[in-house]
C-alpha cells in the first residue's frame, strides 16, 4: 500500500525534474531501496535539512 507524504527538495532541482516530466515518487522509492541495500547509513541524518541523496535519472 502506498501513502501520501511530503518531502523537502531544492526548488531548482524540482523545477528541472518537472521540465523533464520525471516521476518523483518512483525516483524516491528507487533511491530509498538502493540506500537500504547499502546498509541505510546515508539515510541517517539528524534533521530535515541534512545531506542530500542524489537520485540518478531513469535508465
């Protein structure tokens, strides 16, 4: 089951993603799955404005 949520993203990055008509939900899910495979250490941040996770473009 999927749930609605909110995320904070750089405004310029969001504008570029919208220009390319990227599916942000799919990209975020893929990035989270990859981070979890790698042990999840990149997801451990103390605040909402912690390090950014780079999401690769779809193949």
